C-alpha cells in the first residue's frame, strides 16, 4: 500500500502477502516485548507471533484502511476498473494560505 484512507486516497488494494506496519517487525517486537525476550528462541517465537497476528493486510482491512485484499493476478484489472470509476472525479483544489514571498 502506497497511501491510505486517512491520507486521502480513493482506493486501496493489498495482496494477501502484504506486510502493513509503521515499522519493521524486528523493531516492533524489540519494543513491545522487551520484558519478555530472554533468549533468541523467545525472540523468534514472538516475532512469528507478531507477524501472524499484526503484520498482515487483514488487520488493516478490518480497520478500514484497505478496500479489498486481492490476488496478484487480479491487480491489473482491479486497478483499471478503479481508475475508470475515478475518471471523472472532481476534487476542488484547496485555496492557498499565502502567496509566494519575493526573494
């Protein structure tokens, strides 16, 4: 996903293998489970658990950040259909808050 609904995108698709997160899983596990990591095995187990529960497109879809999870072979027709649906979309440009200052 290259954008999101909160940033104003119109259509968001993700593949089932997508990893959607603010930071990488290693860093997240180190921060979230700092107290529980006592060995390399603990870290590996917690990393796998984090990937399974949080680092997938289904969590983002349930939160409304993704419109649909599609198979890679469906990408071209789905993107074409989305672009055709948005062909005549009109979004007014926000007014400028200030002009350019002379330098």
